[in-house]
C-alpha cells in the first residue's frame, strides 16, 4: 500500500514539476521584458502593462479549446483509443487556428477602441495600441501553441511543452535588446521592438510545436495528419461544450480582479499598492498548485478512461495532501514574516502594514484553495467543468464583490474589509465545489 501511494505521488510530481518550471520561466520573462521596456521610459512601461493585461484576458479564451482537449484526449488515452486521440487532436488544432484568426482580426481592428476605455494619456495610449496590434497578429500562433501544449499534456507529456515554451521565452529575451536597441545589424525599434519580439517568439514556438505534434502524435506521417483535419462538428461541439464552462470561469477572474482594484481604491492609493504587491507575492503559492491542478486533470481523465474509478479517487486524495503541504509550508512566511515580505517591494510603512494585513487575512481563506485546485482538476479530467464554474462565479461575482464593498464602505472597515471578503469568498468557493465533488457525478460523466 505504501509502495502504491509512493508510486502515485511520483507520477503526480513527474507531471507537475515541468508545469512549475514553465510558470517560473514565464514570470522571469515578464520581469526581463519589463526591465528592457522600463529603461526606455515610464510611458512605455505603462503601455506594456496595459497591453499585456488585455492580451492576458484574451489568452484566457484558449480555455475553450485546451480544457476540452485535455478532458477528451486524456480519457481516450486511458482507453487506448489511438484513433479517437488523433481525431480529437485534429479538431482541436483546427479550432485553435480558426479562433486564433478571429481573435487576431478583432484585436487588431478594435485595439484603438479597447485602449480608449482605459482613459490613459495620449502617448501611453498610442504605444498601447501599437503593442496590442502587433501581438494580436500573432494570436493564431498563440492559440496553436497553447492548444498543442494541452494535447501533449493530456497524453502525459508535460516535459516537451516545458522545453518548447522555455525556448520560446529564451528567444523573446534575446530578441528584446536586439530589436529595442538595434544591436548588430538590426534597426533600433525602441518600444516597438518589445511586442515584435513577443510575436516572433510565438511564431518560432509554433514551428517547434507543429514538428513535435507531427512526430509524437502522428508518427511523422503528414498523410495521417491531413486525414484528421477535416471538420467533424460532433467533436468540435464536445470540445467547446466542455471548454466553455472553464473559459467563463477563467475570464471572470481577471474581470473580478479589475473590479476589486476599484473597490480597494476606495481605501486609498496605498491600499491599491498593497493589493498589487500582495497579489504578486501570492503568486509564489500557486506555482506548485498550477502543476498539481494539471497533473490531477490528466491522471483522473486517464484513469476514468480505464474505468478505474478507485485509482482516480486515490489520486485526488493524494493531490489534497500535497496541496495542503504546500499551503502549510507557505503559511510560516506569510503569517510570521508578512511585513518583511512587503518590505522587499516597498519602504512605505503604511503600505507595508496594509499589505501585511492583506497577506495574513487573505491567507486564512486561501488555505482552502486546495479544494478548488485539486477538485477542480478532477472535474476537468472528468469533463465535468460546470461545477467549478458555478463555484467560482457564485463565490467571486455574487459574493466577493458586494461583500468587499459592504465591509469596506458600509461598515467602514476600509482595506481590511476587502481582505476579509476575499478570504471568505475562497471558503465559499471551496464549500460549493466540495459539495458537488461529493455528489460523485463526475465519476460517471459521459463525455462522448
């Protein structure tokens, strides 16, 4: 029994750690990218911040395809149904390119209107529009890359996507100074060099992704690849049906976050600063949890495909234990050294005190995020993505936003009221998803 348990933990870890490394590499890229741009000027740095935030929301739409692909491919991989895996892969790739092209056209043509909504200064707006237009042109490649990553991950290969995206980030980092400052024989593009570097690195990654998928999924047979690229509406509808719930859930989070910034602003600029810094610090907690969520999704899907419900349940239980260990490890610095963590990012004592309260109050609730993360992964693997969406929407939109306003404004609790609302919303989301999970319907979910 101990050997079986250790074996499961090893499998979960082997799937999780490449995702963790990818998260760290992406964070590193964001920091380096911002470093080069901020050296040009404050307006340029602000423009990248706005443009990248919008692109971040747009990229969430890839959940439409990625979640459905993971659920269906992991299930069919568990059933050893290679023909179905090929067909689902083909339809997912068709969807990625089609939706990517549509988003590209909309993003490019509506960039000016979108940036105007932010009401920023003329120079910042001009740069933001250019950033959005250039990166929008690469959206078909972005969607192809993220869908390809989901396809490989669903088959249990998380290392190859890590390598591809790692190389993509490396190309981006190398191109940034070359294109921005005009090194070697390249022209000096200044601000325009940053989004162009991002776009080129996405095209580069697409070439690698196509070659890997052709080799690993289609055994280097172009004919076999072309055979599954004919449109099959029944499969497309299944992918979109599963993915739609996850997409709604994913899109609601950044939207909720923007509104929470507005509510936090009622307590002053320093509360917003504390909220921003605290949020960045909290990202550390989710590095392992992101990998764990993906590994649970894949393993649950594969075991349900094998009709091995007992193993699927055991994997979820192990996932809860691993997630809890992660939360206990981070609890020490977040509670005992909260002020020191804030001091790394700011020397303003008021911001430090507000931020320390944020870390301590919110972490009490965030401990229970283990259930949305692990159970949410199980639901995705089972192809039953409605319960996580319901839990997220109820907790974040219906509860957190009004509660944050009521506690901070009506009860005059200021920033602490906002932090309490965030903490309570995680508890509510956990309670809802635990309820749905224990109903057990996910075990017998029919995705075909």
